[in-house]
């Protein structure tokens, strides 16, 4: 053993440590890049969902407005018919009904 140098005795351990550090560094960089990509994708999906929800909200509000307008028309017609029926009920039997 006296003739063998330090590198011959410890070279394999040093090489293994350097290789391990290299592999861990590569994994750290790769996983960090993957993490950034995943966060970016999640952010994009989140923005798409917000835009879609906003669009749906606008459509739903427009539909409710249309329903309110239609309901107002129906209520107006109901009032017209109610008035017509009251008029006919109060009119003498042989009198003509009002023309529209």
C-alpha cells in the first residue's frame, strides 16, 4: 500500500461523489424547469377559466334580461285579457265587445 497514491486509494469515492453531485444538479435543474412549466400551464388554464366564466356570466345575464322582457309582455297581455273580461262582465248581455 505504500506504493499506491492517494488517487488510487480514494479516486473511486471522489468520482462517485462528483457523479452524484452532477446527477442531483441535473435533476434539480430539470425538476425546477418542469415546475415552472407546470405553474405556467396552470396560470394559463386559470386565465382561460376566468375568461370563460366571464363570458358565460354575460350570456346568462343577457338570457335573464330576455326572460324579464318576455315576462313583462306576458304580464301585459294578461292585464289586457283581464280588462277585456271585466269589461264583458260589466257590459249588458247584448252589447258589443270593444274592437282592438
